[in-house]
C-alpha cells in the first residue's frame, strides 16, 4: 500500500488517497486513467484544481453507479456536485477501456473506505 498525499489540509477537492495492490484489470485502468482522466481528476483520482476527486463518498457505487461513469466519459456531464463546470466527453475509449478505468477507481475507493 502506498500513501499519496495531495493538497492542503481542509481542501475537500483534493484528497489523500491510499493506493492498494490492484487487480490485473485495475492495473490496465491505471495507465488509461493517467492518460485520459488525471489531468482533471488528479493522480489516482485525488482531485485537482480542474476537477473533483473520484475517491470521494459522492462517487460511491450507491450514488454514482458504474453506468454513470460510462455516461460521463462517453457523453460528458453537466456540473452538479462541484463548481468546476461541465465535463466534456472523453474521445477514443472503448467500453472495455472505460470498464478498466472504472475498475481502477472502484478498487481505490474500496481501499479508502468508500463502498
């Protein structure tokens, strides 16, 4: 387990993330996340000044199911929880690649107590 710390104390848009040992599918999602998502959602989903953390209770499966992630990636989404503005669609990802990204995010969420 690796602990990565991001942001100042009290910043809820940048969170501390514990990165677990990942499954093979989630490992594939790490590189895809890095190339397609981390510029806004931060390293390992920790958040940034451009986009919210995905390792956050707002994105737990009971509130944002996997299909919500698929829809956001394919179609973009309107801002509704955070003040970052709308998310544009992410071009060029297959459904299998999107699923690898989701698997990565979900495994990191579980490692950080979000289930």
